């Protein structure tokens, strides 16, 4: 088995999915590199609906 420290997770995009994935991998001790093309993260001004399964994951990660 490969040790977690020898792996690195690379995520393209810092939207809700990318940020959630980064948090989940980091919580498990994996180093994460997150790439986003925007110079600054900001709200897009649109609504967002999340399914109950998604909100359970976000709650477990401590971001709700």
C-alpha cells in the first residue's frame, strides 16, 4: 500500500465541488493542490440548490 504522504491530489476549479473535494481529501491527510483560473474567488450572484446528501457531506466537513 502506498502511504498517503507520497500522494498528492490535484484539483482544477475552486467551485463548490472543487472546494468540497479539497476539504475532504485534506481531512484525510492528503496534500491538495487546488488550481483556479479566476484571480479572486467571489460569489457569482446566482442561487444554488443542494440535495440532502450534499448538505450532509458539507455539514460533516464543517462548512454549513
